[in-house]
C-alpha cells in the first residue's frame, strides 16, 4: 500500500488545459473523492496517475517512487472503469484471474486468490458465468474483484457507480466502503455526485476547469467553502454578494451580514457570504428569533416543497430567492405568500473573497 | 413479456415474406438452378449438345480416384490456399490493427482507400501488372539493380512465389476488412484494463485482442481459403508451367478440353472437400474464439 503524490501536474489537449497545475497528496490508506462537473479534468487526472496518459509538466509519485517513466503495467495500480471493461470472452473467474495469470503465478495460487476475491465481493458462486450473464451491479463487483486481486498499491475508480440505479448505487457505496476498509487500500474515487463524495470519502478534492478548487475533509469543505463554486457544488448554499466590512459584508441595499468564519477580506473589497439552507431559522413576524441569530432579513414565502422529514421554503427577498430547509417537527407550517423573517448566526456564515 | 415477444416475432415473419421473396427467387435462379444443372452434368458421359449420345455414369467421379494426378493437384491447391491465407493473416491483421487502433481521422481514410483499391481494379489488370513487376528485366529487377551495388537477377515470373504474391495481393483486402470490423468493435478500455492489470502490450495482444478478433480472422480466412483453392487465373498467368493446380485443371475441362461432365465432377469433389475442412475446423475455431 502506498500514498500518491501529485505535484504541479498540467496537461493540455491542443489549446485546452484539461489539468492546470494540480497538486494533491493522497494519503496512504485513505479514501479520496475527486469531485467536479463533467469536463473538469477528473478522468484526465486519474489517467495521469494510472499511466495511460502523461503530464506535460509536474511530478507523480506512488509510494514515494516517481512514476513518470514507469509504464502502466509496472505501476501496480488497480483500476475500475465506468463501463466495467470486463473481458467479454472470459468467464468471471478468468477475468479476475487475468492479472495474476499474466504475472505467471502458479495455477493453485491463482484459483485460491480468485475465489477469495470473489467471496470478498459476494460473488463466490458466479465464477463460471460470462460477463453478459450478470446484472450491472454484479459486473461492477467483478470489476472491483479483478482490480484488487493483484494487491495493487492504489485503487483508481472512474465514476464506478454512475451506470447503476439509485438504490443499487447506495448498496454499492456501502459495499465499496466496507471492502476498502477491509483491505486498507489507498483509493481515489472519481465522481460528479456530491452526495456520494460526502458520504464515502475521508477527503474530497473539488476540480473545476482543470484546477483544484479546494481540498480537505468533507466536513471542512462543507462548513468552510473557500469559493462560491465550492459552496454551491458541494451541497446547497445561499450566496450574498456585497462589499467587505471587516466583520462581514454590506449588501447593495445597505443591509449588513455578519460572518465569523471563512476568509479574512480587507474592508471595501468585493466579497460574498455563503449560508447553508438548513442553518437559517424561518419565522413569522410574531415569533422571536433566537438571540444568537444576529443576521436577519425580511422576505415572503414564494413556494414550499414538502419532502416528508423536512420542508424546503423558497423565500423572495429583494429580487433574490433564498432557500431554507426546516426539519419537520410537527410545528405549524408556513403558507405560500406569507411574510417571514429569516435569521441565522454569524457562525453559520462563511465569508468568501471575490474571485 | 417474453410471450408477447415470441408472438410478435411470429407475426413479424408473415409481413416480411413479400420482402424476402425477391431474394429467394434470385438465389434460386442465380445459384440453385445452375448448380443443379452442373450436378446433373457431372453424372453424364458427354454433353447433350449437338445431338450427342449420353448416358448416366459415375465415371467422372471415379476418374478422380483412379488417377493420382487429381488428388495430388488437390493437395497442392489446398496447400496454396493455406499458404495464401496465412500470408493474408500476417499482412492483413497488422494492417487492420493499425487502421482500427492507431490511425485516426484523415490518415485512416487515406490508408483505407489504399487497402480497398485492389478491390476496385480489374483482376486481369492486377495480375498483368504483377507480371510486369516480377519478370526478369521487369520493374522489381531494374529497381533493385539500380539501388544495389552488385548485380542480381530477379526473375520471379512463372514461379510458385509469383502465384502466392498475386493471390495474396488479390485477397488480402478481405482479411483487412473483416479484421478491421472486429478490431473496431473492441473497446479501448479493454486494452487499458488489461494493461492496468499488469499485462504488457504483447500480453494484451495475445490474451485480449487476438481472441476477441477471432471472428474476423475466421471470416477472413474462410473468404480467402475457399476461392484460392479453386483459383486458376493467377496460377495460370503468374505461374506459367509451375502453375498447374486443381483450379486450372477444372478450367481446362470447361474451356479447352470441353469435358464439362469431368469438370463438374471435379468441382463438386472440391466443394465437398472444402465443406468437410470447414466443418472440421469450425468447432476448433469456435473454441479458440
Ligand atoms: N484525449 C483527449 N483529447 C482531447 N481532449 C481531451 C482528451 N481527454 C480529455 N479531453 C478534454 O479535457 C477535458 C477534461 O476531460 P475529462 O478529464 O474527461 O473530464 P471529466 O472526467 O471531469 O468529465 C474535457 O474538456 C475533454 O474534452
Ligand atoms: Mg470522466
């Protein structure tokens, strides 16, 4: 097992910078999600680490060993492809055995290791089947078993659950996480699904247009996004834009919003504030907001979406629509069109320097 | 659901009949009728032309077994078919690989055209061009002697290699096309998956790409082997006196000796042998694929 260091890696296709000076340290044994919209360079980064493609500049090391000149087959990586890429002419067992067999392992060892890997992904009895006789989820498991049976130093997964339906995807998330813990392999997981990234990984790197926007544990990125993009791509956020005051921002209409987390921006500079919808308290004019909620705004409910355990309110305020999520506690529900007061704490307000 | 599909497909056959009819009619007229006529001839003592007397006989088939010349020539032709097919694999498969997996865009189209070109040129023109290249004092001889510091004599004309060269050139496009189609269908991610699992390029080729392109290789081999075994034009023109093969003997019966019944019988023996070979090869090849 080993960590992966990516340092100042750039890769261009023609004039298009698919990766622009990306540096990430993937810790040994960690589960790392690369998150970003389509075309942000996730696959390109994964392919540099795997060795299918080579950076124009920058360095990549696996387990402390520089791999720039090491071909794919010598990098000792395991890769799971989005379309599974199972060999259609081979049985499930032969697919899993492939990596061991090209290394010339003895037949008895191969048979034993293959069975162990198939058992690990709970496909112990399906070794004789051909890939086309399996369901999508089962193929996914075979691809995983095939990738880990050779005991690679790093496991690379490119949107491995993208083709599965929602329920199966959640099952596979849990399953994948269990297997990763069990064998303790360094895992780099590419996804465009923010929920998947949040629930599965120890750390997340957010990519946008080939640049690493922010990197850190999920809680940190969620609670202290450093850009509007990070705030809105990972979870939902209400964004206010204005001029920095030193302790928050002043909106164009003169309202001030206090923020006690996030960047420090010199007074007078352009800045924005991000607030998560579930951190905002919504009340009718009569009720008193929590005294700790120093930030208050008046607005009008334009829409309510009931989702069982919670409700989402869309509140119009001065041309902006704000989103508020309220847990269903059985309290009185607000009607559409009702005037309301929104309040929240400066602790829940993240100050972001303008890009 | 499955029931509905089955009913649907059974219903689907009847409206398709008028569409299929012309094809079946054509097959009947173009293949079945002439073939039955030939089968009929092969059991006759003489052609029923110009009021000649004829009776039924098995003599034409017996001739094949009583004279060792025919079976010797048949073996020579089978060997020729095998060699030409092998050369077509050796030349055509790598070409198809480069076309399908290495070249992209315009350069692919250009090379493709070069491969197909012999298809579009007349067979006789093709063979006589080779004759000009291969004979002593021909293009190959002159060109080599112009470059090389010492004098060599290249006269491949009227030799076995000349026949092979002519046939391979005529038939290699089949191999390129069938292999190109199967190679094209192999997803690049399969190759990458193989490499990520520790296989070198060569191992990926032998364990993944070649097994997956087996259908194309088999189709190409069948398309080449069968006509080459019966070929007569290339052996006659490029092989000269060394170019006597089973196919040329059959041709002689039809155009020189006018012994159509013997020619027909020899043709049906060839057909039977080729079918037996294909039938024997099928299970082996299927397992390999
Ligand atoms: N081989 C290539 N040739 C040209 N452009 C490419 C190639 N691979 C990727 N790109 C471009 O690089 C950008 C990033 O692609 P990719 O890494 O696949 O994004 P993601 O996986 O995040 O969706 C895209 O704009 C894509 O079009
Ligand atoms: Mg991608």
